[in-house]
C-alpha cells in the first residue's frame, strides 16, 4: 500500500520527532510504503536535517520537505498549503497513492485535493484546531478578520469530517463531542481514538542508572533527600505557571525539603521572576533544559510531576504527551481535571492526583493526598501507561485504520 503522510509540523522540530516519526517507522515496518511531506522551519532544518534524513532513510520512509513561510500572516499559510499540494500532486503522479494521511487542519487541504484524484484520505485531526486558537487567545473574535477566518475554518472542519474516509481523534471526549454535531456522515465507526502515545522503551526507569541520577542531582545541587516536584516542557499558551507555583507553595509548607524542577528550554529569568513575585525563593527552583535523550533521566529524580492545563472547551480533544511520558517512568502525576480523557486516566492511576479547581483549598487537599501515599507504585503506573499510551498500541490502531480505509 502506498501511503502519503502530510504534516504542517516539521520533522526537525521536537514534535515531529516524538509524535510523527515513531508512528511512521512502525507503519513502515509493517510493510506500508510511506512518503512524508512536512513543512520545515529553516533554523531547526539547518541543525537537524542530516540526522532526520538518516533516521527516515533507516526506517524506509521517503521524505519530501517543503519550507515553512512565516510572513505575512494568513497569506503565508495559504502559500504553504499551495506548496504542499503541489508536492503531493507531483508525487501522486509517480507513486499513485492509495491513502493520504493528513495531520491536523492545514494538512487536510491536501487530503481534500487528492481525494478528487482517487485517494482515500484520513483526517488525523489532533484536536479542535480553530477553537484552540480562540481559547488560546491567538485569534480574537472581536477582530473582524479573525472572526472571518474562524468561520472559514469551522466551515472547513465540517467539510473535513464529512468527506474524510476515516477520522482520528486524540480523545474519547472529543469523539463523543463530535457525534453531537448533527453531521449525518459522522458515525461512531468512522472515528478511531488514538491518544498521544510515547515511546515507553525510551521512557523506562529500567534504562536509568543510580549513577546517572546522582550526576543530575549533583549538577543541579539537589540534596539526595529533597522532595523534587518536576514540570516537563515549555510553559506556553496552554500551561499555567502561576497556578503550578501556587501549588508548589502549598507543597513547600507541608514538605520543607521540596524543590521545583522545571525541565524546559524556556527563558529561566521569566520563571525566576514569577517565583519571586509569589515569594518563592529562587533557591527552591531549578531550571534545566534537556535533549530528548536526557529527559527520562532528569524526570526520574522527581518524586512527583505536575502540569496544569487551561480546562477550556477546546481541550476536550487534547491529549498531553507528557502524561504518557511521566507515567511511563512510574512517576506520580498531579494535574487538573477537565482536559480530554485525563480524568478517566487519573482515576485509574494508583498514584495520580487530580486537582478539581485552582484554589488554595484544592491544593491543600491534593498535597495531602500526594504526601499520604504509603509508597509509590511505579510498576502499576507504568502498566497503565503501557495499556493506554504505548506506541505499539497506537501503531496497531493506525494499521487497522489504513486497511479499513481502502
């Protein structure tokens, strides 16, 4: 089977390396002939292109990058869609694709276009994209231009859902929401749920030595007896650093040895200033950037890991990758309710703490629960991750989707 995968996210970006390439490598190993079009940003492409080319070649994936256009707004995106379409149609003339698999809404325009050429297409929607841009304050609907753009993409969303041969949702909550939208073509069997999975061979405590953990503690001046609360990833649009620091303050009151480790490439000065504004000493904060290979070892020195996400409507369709990665290491998770299928997962997590609201009272209850665990249950936490978030499980569902789409 000849399959074309189209992504507006670049393979030289971390997202492409964690959430695209591993799936495609698994599908190629199952015998699918995979061609990949991605939209690459110039700076990471210059740094990573050689490594990504080797990785994709080793996994028998044919890569056809085009280049991302940043300016002017709107027109640049239209130009990028045109470039991806041109590349896709050129490849289709020689490869005669059976399936085109489109990651999110911008890539979906390519799927619609190739469907007219006889391809079956999969809309891998990755969340409610247009509503995320409103909820994330990227599009202000009081601006008539953004209001018009939002209306356009909501109209296209219905067209994508109607015309796609199959749809992939990140969450059951997102699937159930879409089934209420009065779209006759949208039936339960047309939508598969595949959460953001993780490479649980990579995020595995069995691969981390005590010596490696000691080196990280020494590098970061962390006492072996300190209680380390970690946060993984950028602190951007959806994550709530103010609320997370408020939670840490309560934890620090109950557990004086507590330190907050941010594993992030974000500006450390901003985080330190935010901590100081809350009367949190910078001596209680650690900020450490990490490569993908370094992340499991760094995470493993924490007794618990925290992330709070804005529980807005569009987040029904979101699946935080870090949840899978943290649980793969058997680390207790503290997070908030109201995001995708997180509530369902956390209620099954033997050492999971779900914060119901961003209030001091809720934090006190959550901290008490976190510190009252008689012992962590890393094997049980990891097993839940393997049952729900394993890369192999995700690849298996994609394999079934590919076959059923023909």
